[in-house]
C-alpha cells in the first residue's frame, strides 16, 4: 500500500513539477543513508529498555507471577 501511495505521489509530482521530482529522487538515498545511525540508536535504546524491564520483573517471574 505504501508503494502504491509513493507511486501515485511521484506521478502527481511529475505532472506538476518534474524538476522537483528529480531533486527528490537524488536526495532520497542521501536522506536514507543519514537516517541509518538514528535507526541503530533506536534499536539499541529499545533493547536496553527491554533488558531493564526484564530485570525489573525477574523477581515476580521467579515467585510464580504471570
């Protein structure tokens, strides 16, 4: 579904302003490359929160809680 919306958006942008579409197609991979460190940071933070949560609920699990 997202691909279809992207395709329709590109078609509309091509009809309205094709130079803007070309700039977007050039900058999109660059923006994607710049976002990789933030994705990695998000994965690390999510893992740390899961670890802290597991350690916090460990006594309840050992005592037979759900």
